[in-house]
């Protein structure tokens, strides 16, 4: 009897765990914000988004900077799978939705996740910062100038790559609010407006503040950009047009 009881209890625990892991994916509702997941850029430097995550937490939100597999220079599809795991964990933990922030190549990772995973319907809002959504010439030049020095993610970020061509065929869901921010001073993403995305609210920093000087690496910490991010993720109604004024 003791052995049978143990078997039954273990079975119940296993069933409970599987039920939790299999929680149905909610469809995001704008007035029910969940946690914010921040995806670092090429190389996976989590520190680059630490200050922004802290600023988001100060508003009462839960914000987590994703740890990318390996050194953050491998297959962007594998990085999208890591984002999928983080989203699934949030859903299984009871999250009604998720907000996504993708910095630099992290914006491409977010787009790949949206295009290839069923949990994407839990996405409430997306913000990308200096994201080479259509590639960057720097990646192509790196592979030519220093053969063998352009890892998988670098090659995938070359304009016209197979990965970018395929994801371009998958339009952004019409109902998903997406704010794409970039700076005309960007020397990493070239051209800078590779961040422009059909269906998103597209904003260059200099469009709002013509005299602003913001490098690619400064996007996650620039006060103007931080203000735009906070505004995009706050409140029951998302941004539906580009803000005006500095």
C-alpha cells in the first residue's frame, strides 16, 4: 500500500508539472501588461541593457535581460529559440502577455521569434532600438576584409542574407504595436534606417531632436530614447503614430 501510494503521489506531481508547462498561450490584451523581456545585441552583452531594465523596474514592471546562448554570435534562430523558452516560462508562470525590447541584433531575434513561434500571440508590444532588420553593410564588409572573422550571426546580418530574405516574407502582425527607434549617427547599423519596418511606428532620434548626437551604443541609455520606450510600453493604449517635438 505504501508503494502504491508513493506511485500515485509521484504520478500526480508529474501530471501537475506537465499541466503547468502546457499552459495555454494567452492572446495579448493591451490593458493586461505582463513582464518585459529585453534581448541584447550581437555578442550578447547583458550589461548594455541593464540601466534600461532598471528604469523599467522603477515603474513597477518586471523586466528581465535575456541571456543568449553561447557568446551571442551564433545562429540567430537559436537565439530566437532561447527567447521562446523565456516567453514560455513567463506564460507558464501565469503571465497574461509579454512586452519585448530588442537592441541591435536583438531586434532581429525578436522578429524571428514572432515569425516562427506560436507563443508570439502573447506579444503585447515590441520596441526595437537600432535594429538591423534589413541587415547592416558592416557585417558584409567584415566577412570580406577579414575572412573567417564573421561568425554565423554576422553572416546572417549581411543585407540580402537567406535568413533576412525569409523573415522579410513574413509581415509583422497588423495588430501588434511596434516602435522602431534608431539614430542617424549609427556607425554599426549601416544604413541606420535598416531599422525601418513596414507596419511599425518608425522614429529616428534626429527626427524629434535635429541636433541630437547619439551613437549606436548609446541608444539603450539615451534619456530621449528611454522616454520613448517608457511611453511605448506604458498605459492601456499603445503609440499609434510617431511623437513630435524634442
